[in-house]
C-alpha cells in the first residue's frame, strides 16, 4: 500500500435543479432533477432542510414560542432528511421525486446542501441551492 492520498479532495460544481418548483405528491407529481459535476468519483450526500420562521434567542435562531414572541425574527432551517448517491467524475444527475424516507415533503421552501466524499474520506466544500414544494 502506498501513502494515503493528500490533496484538495473532490469538488462539486454548482447544483442545478430543473424545475426548482414542483409538487411532491398528488396527481401529476414529477419531482425535480438535480444536476451537478464532480472532479472525481465520490459518494454525494444531499441534505434537505425546510426553511422556517424563528426568533433570535441568546445568539441563535430558535423555534417561535409565546415567550420569545417579542424577540427579533430570523430564518431557521430544520433538517428533514438526507439522500446519498454514488457519482462518477464529470456530469451527474439525480432524480428527486419530493419524497424522503417514504414521506412527501410538505409544501414550503427547502435548502439542499450537497457534500461529496471520495474513497480516501476527503470531503468537498458544501454546495447549496433551494427548491420549492407546492401543494398538488
């Protein structure tokens, strides 16, 4: 065995979603296609977080409650789930039907974060984009 690879690790070029707005369930639900490019073969983890209102409490954004209703408003992101895909070097695409763990995403705005991990355990910088799920 040779020395462990030392280097910058994989790179993800910008994520593109088409369409960015779709219905996750119901009649005619099609989902979206996530397109991305990788500098090398890697496992790509997609994290889906729902954009929700919050209140600034002690320097962090928390869930709104009666007790913090007069505090400054902010935007928080709640992790809904993840999806992992093996990808090759170059152009890749992933069909996402708007369902995670067998359940359809609720209508709203979501942030999608992708991180690639190569065979040596080196990780890419995260890439983010957003999508919107509408009622069917």
